[in-house]
C-alpha cells in the first residue's frame, strides 16, 4: 500500500496556475506634466486643471498682489514674493496632479492634500482684499507700513512652527496609544 501512495505522489504534478491576464493600461485622470506646463503659462491655471479652484484663485491673487505691492508699496519685500509664488505654483500643480493620480489608483493620499480646499484660503483672500481696499481708500497707507514687513515673516514662521509642533504632539500621542494597546 505504501508503494501505491509513493507512485501516486510521484506521478501527479500540481496544476499550473492560469496565466496572468495582460496588464490593462489605464489613463491617469491628471497629467502632472500638463499641470506644470499650464502653471508655467500663467499662475493658477494648473490648479484649475486639477480641479482646485480655491487654490487657483489664491495663487493668482497672491501673484497679482505681489506685483501690485512691488509697484505701489515697496519693491524690497514684495519683489521676492513674485518668483516665490510662481515657483510654488509650478511645484504645487505638479504635486497635486500626482496626488490625484495616486488617489485614483487606490493609493494613500499625501498628508498635506487634506486641507487644500479649506476655509483658510477664502479667509486669506478676504483679508488680502480688505487690506488692498483699505489702501485704495486711503484708510491704510501701505507705504507707511513698509518698514514693518518682516513682521509678516515672523508671523508666518510662528504659524509654521506651531503647526509642526502640534503635528509632532499628535503623532507622539498616537504612538503612545498604539504602544499601550499592544
């Protein structure tokens, strides 16, 4: 009987797995190169292509406001904002299209993409519009504030630091909770 089992075990081979179907090419919903090219032509157009209208409006308004402030207020700080906005616009359009494609393919979205269409963009536009309107009516002469422009850098740096500390604290508390469960 043991001879029959050995002969049966030696004579049979497992069935070969079925062949894999050929890969199906799926066109990605957004082209990162085209998004960057559109942003190269004019700031904000790549974001419009990506479907991020609020971000496109903010990028455009910051670009135009930087040009306006360079001409009417003081060239020193605002002239630096023009190329910064332009380069940010290019990189953001490319990365956003890439993140859209990643989400489409079932991957994890990038963390910074969660607040892209947040109310902060609208609040920033309202604030910028109010400042420029007050300047146009003569209620807030921006020329007299030109010596105070580094305060904006200090505030922006403080906001970034606060956000990074808050994020680190959230990550630390999440890690502590995961260790306690294990």
